[in-house]
């Protein structure tokens, strides 16, 4: 709403200004006609005429400022000025040819010879005056396009002097002269010259633009000289018409045309002298732009290979090289630096990650010479090296195979945090192809490349971490699904179990199976290590359990076979601790074997003890040794007896102060559980561990399996 | 959190590693590097003194399993000594005493090297 309002008010203002100036022009015209018809004393009316003219032009100026578009393109501005000048000049010429009456110069007054003269004078005044205004504003904008501290000040001085030169003509008659006029004119020339050296914008044009500017300014210069002459001569009809209309306006117009002629003349000469260096300047600009572009691209390209290819392509562009390649140091070296004094460079593997217009074999031949002497040289000095004549230089004269294609080289180290993380190479067919500027540009370029490469690596690592996180979560899910989805429901025995996985993927495992109608198998285990590999071994264990358990009525036989099977898959540092019990459901006899796992807790009558048959962890030792050392215990269960299996997540659950839950505590809970059900006992243990941990989540998987024998009838 | 340090010394031409602190998944690689460098330098007679070892996890136990074969292939051994009751229990549950010689003190381990039976 507000914007509309201001737009409308400014629209109204513009309209008002334009109308006002039009009105004032009209008033002036009427005034001129009236004055010519009557023979009135000039004095007073002159003042009125001056005021009207000034007012009209001030309103016009204000209006123009409001609609003036600040186009920053100087060449386009000059084009505009040129077109305007040509059009108006042509119009003026036409007007001139069709007018027949002029002015009488008597007593230095200009007296119109007819009504026609007045009309034409007004026309000339308005058209040329307006044009002069446009041209002045154009020159002002061109001058201000590349300003320094003094620029505005100098222009203001010019305006002041110009105003002064206009104002001092007030007391004079149209063609009268005097010393003041001469002085003010001289000052004006100085002011114009002072502002005509503001030409630094020329430097920044492209070569093509410079050529256009040169042409435009030449034409403008050539046009404005005669225009200026026409505007001042006493004999010129146009000059007479303008002076008649308003000497101040005539001064304004002639002053402006003089300014234009001078400025454009200077522009022409300057652009002419800038042409020979225009190409070199353009080249430099391209280099700067390339650097800027790379800077922008850096923030967008994260894929390492994409980035390195971009780098080598841009290297070609930036220094107009024929071929380029990039070597980076692999991070997995023992030290993070290349070519540090004490370290062996060979220990830091370097690989070529991107190349343009060259073969990998050629690269090897060039760089590999003397065990990477060139690399060493650059890594030690951390400065770019330029080889002007490859054939003649000691460091590269071995490079005979590519003679003809490569005659100069630039080698630039990429340094990040004081380490040389890579090397950039560029070659040219020409000798002495890389000058000092090229080396500087390549260095600046290399700095940006270093940053980009580091960024890419860091992001790669961070993405890697994310990926690992996701995999971890996936493995956790997998693992959960491998555990029993429901517990066996049997009349002879109460079974309760619980397994809570830790955040990181662990390796706890438990399972049940009916070996036949009368035998229940219960297995609890813990895969060493964490992560996806642990989960995979657990899955394998489940497979082995499901497929092989039925083959053995003896738990130690099963564990031996499991050990044999798994030896092939597991590496030496991995093992699985297991405890496996087979319960005869008719007799209540439990046979239990333990492969490196936590001992079973057995409560019978008033006694609670640990059942700990000998046995290595599965995966430890040879097949024979494992089978030889594993034993089996046999336990007769009576009604009410309780067997508890668990993993070390329970006993090793650690408090903040480092204290572990411990075996004693666990044994006590089972001992004191009285007539409690399996569920009861399980929950008591869980609660106790939770309390011990201060209700904080545990670090490791926790598994508890409780068996309570119910059957009263036991068959011997 | 997990502080772990290994100090190396020699005792009668046998390399002794003093383990101090927590040996878990984070710190196990350090022990691995140590074993590897000993093997690389043909030092196959090793005693691991566990006096200041406060905790060992399955990852730590795995490290011993990983290197024992190489060491024994070269007629050497890794003997363990000076374990606290708690740490011994962890080794014991897994059956380490069946595979390794675990002595109460270092001197005994040295003797076992000198008089293998």
C-alpha cells in the first residue's frame, strides 16, 4: 500500500514538474512574442525572461533526474549520447534549412526579424537546451562511474564554476562581452580540463568495448567541435537565436558542448593508447574471474573426483596450458605431511587423481624420475616451480619421450595446514610459457584448490560417518530379529527371558529348540566384539544351532561341531562364548556344556551355586584341542529348581564410579528368590541391574534366561 | 574415559609389556601395534604383566588370540602374569588357562621361558 502511495505521489510529482516546465516554456514564448510586439523597456522584462527560462530548465532538470536511469554501462551511455546528438543535430539542421528569418544584431541586442524567428528560437532553445542537459548528465555519469575521493568534489567545482560563468552573463546584453566574462570562461576551461581526466573506467573495458568506445568517442568529438563553434559564433543563426532567447541558456549550451568535446576527445585519445594492452588486460581479467568462479564452485562441488576433474580443467583455462594433472597424497600414510625433512617421501603414497590431455605413463616418466625428485623439490620448498625449457633443464631433460609436446612446465604444491596435500602440474608446448604472473595466478589458484580438496575430504568423512551410523542401526534391527520371537511354552518348565541390546550393535544371542518331543535345548551366547561383524557371526551361530542341534544329544558334542564349523569363518581374534543346556523333559536331567561363557547359576533346595564346566570359547584353539578340553555337567532338577543363564552384560554392568554389578550380587538374587516364578526372578535381576546402573542405559547387551523346573515327577 | 598405556622393557632377554588401565575395543589397537612391532623385530618371547590392568573386554582378549599363533610358530610364547583376581576371572571363564601359561608373578613366567617343559 505504502509503495503504491509513494509511486503515485512520485508519479504526480513527475507530472507536475513536466507540466510546470512546459508551462514556463510556454510563458517564455508568449513573453518573447509580447516583447517583440511592444516596445517596452527591456530591463524588467529581461529579469522575468531569465526567471522563466531558469525555472523551466530547473523543473526540467528535476523531472529528468526522476526518470533518469542509472545505467552503469559506460559504452551504452556513450552510444545513447551519440544517437541523441546525431538525432538532435539532424533535427537542428533541418530546422535551420527551413527557417528563413533570423535576427538583427543592433547594439549587441538580438532582435527578431519576424514571428518565425521567435518560434524557431524557442524551438532551438528547448530542444538544444534539453539535449545539452542530457549530454551533461551523461558525461557526469560517465565521470562518476569510476570515482575516487576527489571525483565528486571536482565535479562540484566544475558545476560551481559553470554556474558562475552563466550567472555573470546576467548584467550583459546578448552579445556584449567584458573582462569578467573572459575570466569566467577561462575558469570554465580549467574546470572542464580538471574533470576531463577522469577516464579510469576505460581501463576496465574489454578489448571489444574499448574499440567501440574509441569509435563512439571519436565521432562524438568530431561532432561536438562544430556544434560548439555553431553555438558561440556571433554570425551563427543558431547562436543568435539562443542568445536572443537567453544568454544564460546559450552559455549553458555552449559550455556543455565544450565539455563534451573535450571529454570525448580525451576519451578517444586514451582508448586509442589503451588498445595495445587491451588483450593482456582481458587475459588478466579472465584469470581473476576464473579464480572467482572456482571460489564459487568450491562451495558446491563435494564429490572428490568431480572436484579434481574441475580443478585440472580450470588449470588449463587459467593459464592457457595444454595439459594439466593433479596428484594428491593419500591420507592413510603414517604421517600427515609430504617431504618433511626427516621423513621418507616414499612412505607417503601419492596418486594421480585427474589428468587432462596427457597419459598416465607420460606423467610417470616425468615425475617419477630420480624417485620423484621434482615432487621432493616442490614439497620441500612449498613454492611453485616453473621450468622454462624442459629439454634444457637438469631436472627434466630426461623427459625425451614427450619432446615437442611439453617444453615448459609449472609445478605448484597444494598446501593445507602446513602440509603438502597434493601437487598441481601444468604444461605448455611453448618454451617460457609460464611467466611470473602465471606462477602467481597458479599459486592463488592452488590455495583455493587446497581448501576445496580439504573440504571435500572432510565432507566425505562426515558422509562416511553417517553411512556407518545407518548401517549400525540396520545391523541392530537385523540382530533383534534373530532372537526368539516367542518363548517355548511347556508344562514341565517355566521359561522367561529378556535381552536388551545396547546402543552399539552387540553380539548377545539366545535361542530355544525342541530337539525332539522330550528334549529342550537352551543356548545363550555372546559374540566378541561389536558392530556388523558381530551381528553376522550371531546370525551364523543361529543357523548352525537350528541346523545342527538336532544331531547331538550331548551339548558338548554340539559345541564341538559348532566350533569346527565356525573356525573357517572367524578370524583369530574373534570368538563366541556359549553355554548350552539340553533338558530331558521326562526326567528333569539337564546336561550343560560351557564354551568360555559365564557360568550357569543353579538353585536347588536351599543351595545356590555356579555351574562351570571347563571349555574354551568357540573359535579358540584347534578343533582337536577344543574337543579335548570341553566338558559337560549333568544336573538332576527337582520341582522348584531354578537355572539362570546370562551374559556378561549383567555382571559387568558398571556404575558411574566404575563398580561392576558382579557375580555375587547375581547369585544372591537367585538364592533369595524363594518361591518366585521364573518371571519374578528375571524381573528382580533386571530391576537390580537397573538400580545399580542408576537407571542409566547399559553399555553392553544384557541377556537373562531363567528356567524353573516345575514337574514333580522325575523318572530316574 | 578409557585410559590405557603400555610400557615396554626387557627382562633377561625377554620382552615384558606392562599393561596399565582399560583394555577394550578403543584401546586394543595399541596392544595390537605393540605385538606387531615385536614380531616384526623378531622378538617372540613376550611376557604380558597385567598388574596394573584394571579391565579387559572381549576385544582385548581377541588381541592375544590374534598373535599367539605367530609367536608360537617362531618357537616363542606370550605368557601372562600378575593378574588381579577380577581380571584373572575374565581370562579364566574363556578358558585362557588351557591355552596360555598364566603365572602369579613375572619371575615365574621368566623361569618358564628358561625351563620350558
